[in-house]
């Protein structure tokens, strides 16, 4: 199985759509604070149409089997992008976590590795987005189908860097509260591992 790599055209299209959706939001906020002599209902209608087309475009991307991989790539492998753009990709990834079930194996494997990589990012925004992605994917895949994630989380709790440790424990807590059945599986799978490490 060949590793997944993004196609430049597909990556650019998704990235551009994310940028457009955030630019419009910033423009709306800026225009609202400025004095405008346009009736408010016309102004809001024009901006809502543009936002609606961005969201429709993002929704259309969900039909592509590699969409989650592109989002994971933006989150984990594009430090040249602003953190807010990468974070939005992470939240879109979380909201579309179920798509990993129908993704080709190389795409699913890439997404899992990319999310774990983003979980180690230097930016707290990226780590928090990756944390939510992990919880969403563990909920969809179940821990038995992604044991390396749980192992990664357990080992990361002992990391010497407090900033990185800070997001690990809430990830476990969120996993336990969101998916209690899966949490029991986590305990059963990693209790022997934790005892062996001590």
C-alpha cells in the first residue's frame, strides 16, 4: 500500500475555501463595526449568500473519499498557514470523523498518523484541535481499531514538556465522558500496558 499524498490542486481548492469562509467572517465583523449607509437587511443578505456558498462547497467536499486526509494534512503539515486556518481544518476534520470509515486504507492510515503528529504541534490551538479530533476518531473507530493512539496518549502523559502534557489529560477525560463504553475498552486494553511500564 502506497502512502497517501495530497494532490496540489485538491489541497489548494480546500485551503482556498477555508480561507474564503474565514475572510468573509472577518469582513462581516469589520463591516458591522464601520458606519454603513446600506440597509442592514441587504448587507446581511449579501454576506449570508457568500458564506452559504462557502459552506455548500465545504459540504460538497465530503463526497470525496480523501477529504479527511486533506483536512488532516492542513492541520498537521502546513505550519506556513495561520494557526486559525489549521485549527478550522481540525474542527472540520472532527465534524467529518465518520468519513474515515469509508475512506481507503491509505487515507485512513494517513489521517490517524497526521492527527497524532498535530497532537505534538508547538501551537496550543493545533494541539487542542487535534485533541478533539482524537476523541471524535476514537468514538468512530473505537479504541481496538486505533490502539497506537491510546499508547501514544499514555506515553505522552509522562512527557517532560508541561505544555504538551496539558492537553493530554483533558483528551483522556473527554474520551471517557463522551464514549464511556469505549473508555472501558481503553482501561481493559491499557491496564496491562500501564502495569508493565511501572
